[in-house]
C-alpha cells in the first residue's frame, strides 16, 4: 500500500525532502506520491502540517 496526498495539501514542500525514495514530487496543483517508489515509511505523514499524506 502506498501513501497518497489528498486535497488538504498546501504545497509547503515539507514532505518532499523527507522521502527516502524520492517518491514525492510537485504535481500540477499539489505534491504527489509515485506509488511504485513509495515504501510506506510514513516520513511524509509525520512531517506534514495538515495531515495530507495518508495510506491509500
């Protein structure tokens, strides 16, 4: 199961550098997670100020 980032994302960028597999990138409107690269570590969820990343 991979993390996804929901519409609560405020594009702060806090999650991107925390991802050990570089699975998070800035999409057209908000950050997105590459499910194939995500290892479900939760680093993005633990740093997010608005709880946007969650398990899909």
